[in-house]
C-alpha cells in the first residue's frame, strides 16, 4: 500500500485528517524524509494540506480549486490532536447566530495557554486564549465532518467586549452586538460572570444601555451585577484619554470613544 492509498482509504471511511506520526507508524519501513517528500508532493497537487505542524487534512473536491479548506472542516479533529479544549468564538461564534454583519474571512478559536505553535501557512485561524474554557457555556453543531463547538450567545457577547481588539475595536463589537442581542437571554449572564471581569460587564452594560439603547436588556444585567464586588470608575478604552464631556451613567464607564453603529 502506498501513502496515497493509505490516505485515500481513511478518507473513504470519513477520517479526513491525519498526522505524520500516524504515517510513521503505518510505514515504519520508510524513512521520515521519504514520508515528508511524499506529503510535499501530495500537497503540491492540492490533495492534502498542512494545517498544523505534523497535522494534515485531506482537501475535499469542492475546495481543491480554491486550495483552501475552511477550518470548521477540521477544527474539532485538530484540537483533539493538540489535546486542548476549544470553542469557536468572537465573530465566528456570532456568525452562528446570523450576527456577523460582514463576511468573516478567518475562523476565531479560543483555547487555553500555552500558545499554539500553528503552521505559518494557515492564515485562516486566529487564536484567542482563556485561563479556563467554560464548558457549560458551549454549544455544538454538526459540521461537514464531525461537530464544532462554539460559545452560547451570552458568552459570545462578553467575549466581543472583553477581547474587542480581536474584532476591530468597540465600534465593530457594538455593531455585532446590535444583532446578537436578539438571541441573548440576559438571565444567563449570571453564568458568565465567573469567567470574566466586572470591568468587562460594566462595558457591556454601557454598550447595551447607552449605545444600543437596549434598556430592558441592560436592566437585567444591572440587577445581576449590582451585588457583585465594588465597581470602579473605568474608561471604555484604556488606551484613550478620559472624555471630560462624557455623560455620567450607572455603569461608571467613561465613554471616551465615539461609537456609531453601522447600518445593519
């Protein structure tokens, strides 16, 4: 059996990813250089693609012309290989709820440290890191191959604010929140509090209340937070000076950034 035949047999059985280590075990009589050379040849033909160091995906026919395999096709298998928990987050998670607003060209994935040394060729994965993955706040969805895990609407909203720099700033975060808010259950925000900071929740409340004018949603969040540890007066953006003309608000957030929601 050739390496190509071995890969083809796996693909027929629905196993569309493999590692170099698996090949080394299956072809113990072949040298590492020979295996790498064959993989390079198959990659040049567009049959396989290296998406992580030592980890490959078989490129399905529908993607061979473009030469790009969407990360959702293999992300679950990749993270099992890496041995890390994960979830699709930020704009990728928002897109699951129809709240992406604009086409998302990359797949945003949250996992735990240490940082992943991913293939420099894979420009379609963007990594974010948490100390702990909140398993109870994740949902699963069937993908082309297997499943994908993604954050529920409430965790997605909090992530958009806490990691606003990863989505282009608070302007973009607020624009996505304007759509995501339709599917958010604010009572569930109590479950997200242990996984974020009070400052993040204050900023979320400010955006809901003072920017999006979602007062009812903001009221529920305020009730959840009012008995939390003491709030501090904070800036919306820490890297901008305080806006002395900003109106006071119950969230104690200084609106030092002007935000205009894009047309939806």
